[in-house]
C-alpha cells in the first residue's frame, strides 16, 4: 500500500505541473523547480529506514548534484531557439548535462569531495 501511495502522489505532482504549464507556464516552472522529488525521496527514505544518517547523506548528495543539472535547463532553450526539433534538443541537452556531470565529478574528486 505504501508503494502505491508513493506512485500516486508522485504521478499527481508530475501531471499537475504539466497541466499547470498549459495555462500559466511561470507557475508551473515554480512548482517544477521546487525540490518536490527530493523532499518526497527524503520523506520516503525516512519512513522506510528512520536512519537520519541516510537522510544527511542523500541531502548532501542532492546538493552537489543540483549544479550540473542546471546545464540541461540552460542548453535546452538555446537549442530550441537555434531551430533544433524538440526530441533532438532534449537528447542533446541530456547528453551535455551528462558530460557536465562527468566533468563535475572529476573536479569534485580532485578537490577531495566524494560524490
């Protein structure tokens, strides 16, 4: 039952953002930019484990993961404005984000930050 609640609540959030975006994109952007997935993951992890150390670890790792993920949101609109079709722009943005993550992890490791 708990697994079903997780699926339903997560689905409601995703569908809500896409429906709001049809009407008022800036409100959808604010809702989408909220760390709802992270918050839900932290809540589910706590409910499942009651392990505060796991919450601390996940929260720290989310913090370090946010920065390179911003590449996706910077690159996608640029590619679309350049005339790339949506599927190609989406794929290229994800590839660039992945490359950004890879470089980011190397840089963090160089400075002794394990990610």
